[in-house]
C-alpha cells in the first residue's frame, strides 16, 4: 500500500515506525530536521513542504496514494490536506487527526469531505476511562463493543499469593481470561500451563470485563470500584474525561487555575464540583481532602505542571495517579517518580490511525511497550491454516489468541475449542510478526 503521512512529529513518527516494514511510505513535513531524523531510521520517502498545498502534494505524487494520513499538530492543515488529496484522487482514503472534538462532530454530520477523523481528546478520554475502570492496570483497552478487555499489569510482591509461583494450570486465575504474554525485561514468554508468575513480571491478560476486574483485585487487593475522582486541569482533555466519568455515575472534582475557565466548566458540567485553584498548594490539598479521591488525574497541558502536581499529590496521600504526558521522553520520568499510569495522547492517536493500514479484516490495533507488541482484532479467513484446529493443537509462533467473537458473542477458548472461519480473534503478537499473523489467519 502507498501511504502518505503529513506530519513528522511524534504521531507521524509513531505511525511510520509501525508501518514502514509492510508499506511504501512518503512523509511530508515543513521541518527538514524532522524529515532527516525519520529518513535516517526508516526506509521511507520524504518530501519537504506544506502538506496543505496542492502544489506540494502533487509534486510528491499524491495521485498514486492509497491512503493519506494527515497528523500534524494543526487541525486546519490536516483537514485541508485531506480535502485536497480527495480532490486530486478519489481513490485515496483520507484520515485526519484533530485535537478539537468540534471537528469530529462536524464530520459525523457529513460536513467534511474526509473518510475518517480521529480525535486525540476523545481517544485520550476513553483511554483514561478504561484505566479508571481497572485502576491497578498499567494499560487497558476494549474490543468487540466492550465484550473483551485487554489489560497489562505489573506484578509486585503485594499480589495475591494464589497466583505467584504456581504453575498456571494449577493457579486460581479468573475464568473467562487468558494470560497472552509474560514480559520479563527484554524477554517475552507466551505461557504454557507449566509457566509460573513471579514478582517483577509484566503480564498481558485478555478476558471478559468481569475477569479484568477480578485480575485487578488479585494484582492489587482492596482496590475496589472507583467512585470518586479528582482531575487537575479542565482543558479539552480534562473536561472530556470528566464528562465520561460523570456518565458512569462517578463523582468528579475538577481543579482549574483559570477563574474564567473554571466558571465555564462549572456551567457545562453542573454535576461536577469545580475548584478555582492551581492544585500546587499543600494547604488546599489538605483542606479539601483531595487525597481522599480514589484516583487523581493530571490533565494540564504542561508536562512539568502535571509532574509536579502528581508528585505533590502522592506526597499528600493520593492512592492512584494517572497523568497525561505530551512528550514521549517524559513518560519514563513520570513512572520513575511514582506516577501509576501515564497516557500519551499522541501515542493513542497513532494507534487508532494505524489500524487503517492493516489488513482490511483487522478492526482494531493496540500497541504495547513502545510498539514492541500488538493486540489485533482480526477476522479469520476460510482458508486460514488455523481454521479447524483445536486451540491446544495450534502452533504458537510468537502469538496467542486470547478470545474469539462468534455470532456477536465473546468466547474465551479452552484447549478443545475449534477455530471456525469468520471468527473474530483477539490475538497478541510481537509487532514484527503482525504481517505473518494476519496472513496465517
């Protein structure tokens, strides 16, 4: 597939990293240094210029493109680039990244001539909502209209002893779930029944939402259901998260430094309690008992502010912290500082966009561990070499099917279950094996 990527920033670079092996990529950006950095790492074409210019797009060869991904940090540039591409070639599928949910609404109403729009704020809000649902998880995502959930956990010594050191075939793990992988440093283990879990392991579990909750209770006993959340920052991301949480019946408190913005948000979200405060004042944190919230979310636009506020909240007793991190290098810093979960809007946006370049049978893609691994939602072909095999007879080949969706219902297969043509499978694999897995299935 010939893919044009407009924008060589973090989103664009993540997309290139995921797609360069299997597709012919052309990357367009106004920044020569960004293009040079990408061309040094990957075998892709680069073109310096404004991606919202018809002259630039035509010179770069847009008429031959199968897919255009416009993912700069400027919404209007992305929309114009996609619309010009459509005018140049109706065969080109166009995907636009936006940071303004209003453009998503306009597109849904049929007012923008682009094929797909991915909203960073909306995708980030859903990612945080999923994290709040299983607060002990490092990362989580849902498939098949919420019937299947993928969760990634770090095992510590505080985990329930019943799952530590026992062969998996004997351990009392939650039903309707499978451990898809055990990550031990640079090593990944696709576990068999004799494998054991140890503190320090990072595990990927695929199961029902109920099983995901049960795993969370085993990993971090006493966590329970979240009913009270405090959000630092009420910009687009913070209010999007607040709105989703309120819809789930969760109590929400918002902390906003701008008096004017605090008033606007208080009017928009009457069921939330809004404070006009910075969140950096220890007296305020103590007086308003902010640490009593089960989850504290840091959604300010500045990573430094999020880092300081999260660290201060931890000092004052915050139990579980989630921080939005805008720059990828900051994620490791946040995690070393004790922030429980970091969410990178650019990474999440890239994940949502990447699925459009996969096999058409692939409905969803989730990247793990900096795209070392992926979880795919893929429909099996009639002539798949796996169709007709019992799960216990399937060759591993660096991948594991954690769930299937058959006749609209999720099934969590045991050894004697047989894969059928047309089954949707939720499969974990190493990223470098994605094309092989898609072909095999």
